[in-house]
C-alpha cells in the first residue's frame, strides 16, 4: 500500500524523520498516547519560537484543547530544540504547549531535535501553513521572510510549502496593499478574493475608496471585481480622450507612405503633442503577417 503523503513540507518532515537530529531519551512513564522516544521537559524551561508566523490563537479553541488534554493527556508530543543550560525552544506544537499552560501542567512530553535558526524559520512557517488556518497576511509575511531571511527564490519557496509559484506571488502581492486593507484582511473583515480584486487599482486613494465601498455595500468578490474592472475601463477611455491625435507633418506623411508601400498595408501613424506616438500595421491574413515579420527582421 502506498504511503500516505504527509501534510508537512520538506523542512519539518525531514527533521522529524531523521534520527540524526533526535536527542530525546526513552521515557516510558510519560503520560502520552503515542509510542516513541520522548522526554519529559519542564514547561518553564520552554520558550516560544521567535520564528512563529502565527500571531493570534483563538482563545475558545485553546480552552477546548486544554480540556481535552486535561482529560486524555497530550496525544502528540511537542517538538523542541535544545538551547543549552536546560532550556528549550519550540519548533512545533505551540497550541498544545499553550493549552498545557492553561491547565497548569508543569511538564510536557517532547521530541528534542537539533536545528539551526534557518531550519527553525523554515520549519515553523511550513508547519503552520500546512497545519494551521493562518490568515492571508500571516502567510504573505511568512513567505516574504522565507525569501529575505533564507534567501529562497519563489520557486524554491513554492516547493517547500507545496504551493505553485502563482499562489506564492498572489500572497506576496498582498504586502503592497495599504495598511488599513492589510488589517482588514488579517481580521477577516474582507476575504483574499476581495484583496486580489482590489490589487487591480493602482492609485492608493482610489483603492481605499473602493475598499470602503466594499465594506459599506457588503460587496461580494464578484461585485468587487466588476467595480475594479469598470474603473479600469473608464480610466483607459479617459486616457484615450485626454491624448488627442495631432496632425502629421509632410515629412511624417511621406514616411507613412513609404512604410505602407513596403508592407503592402495601409499603415497608420498617430502622435501626441509630446511627439511620441504609435505605428499600426494591419495585415490581411497569416501569410501577410508572416511577410511583415520577415521584413521587420531583415
């Protein structure tokens, strides 16, 4: 039977499966349901993971988990790394650790692993993205940290978190939004779909104006997309009207006629008051297009 694919990314999965990184001892008397090599460590000796991308934990869910632990014990040990002097740092299992603190446990079962700071950062982010319901901004910030601090490319990042590059890019684009919209996304006032639609607006004042419309009108993602689309089409039309064509000089008309003759096409040239413009070369069929391209490449 094929092995079930792990939900973990390469960083954390490799660490948990590699016996070379394991420095735990057998402690059969620990109140933990799953078998394996674990150690009992004091809660007061464990510090939070500084690379933890999750900034908010739902209190009600933590209380439910705490009650479950109180009744059944910790089903899955936390994973830590040893810092020295009897101190440890969380790698994974922060919800379990926090729930243990709520009910006053003095020690918890733990796998003790060896990991450097870069591995810690990668593993913390990968585990949370795969296992926790991070809000989109937490994911975006985590992705950016992996790019900056671990010097990963977007392709490498995508492999580590099991996401394609376009998904990674969409999350990173959220960091370009104004703070007020990022905050709304973090608090789930608006959805990822709303944010992606709003990213189509370049002007920040207009962007915030549309964000207010989304809130005030409780607009759906589709309505938000239509709002942005209509705005962009209107802006494009206004730009065309604000850039009138200027008459060609005699010399420019002669140039147009020469080009038209060369390409066997009725070439059009338009320009603005600044002197810039464009050349339009119509073609009748594929063969005509090929002939024009060949002439351009000569």
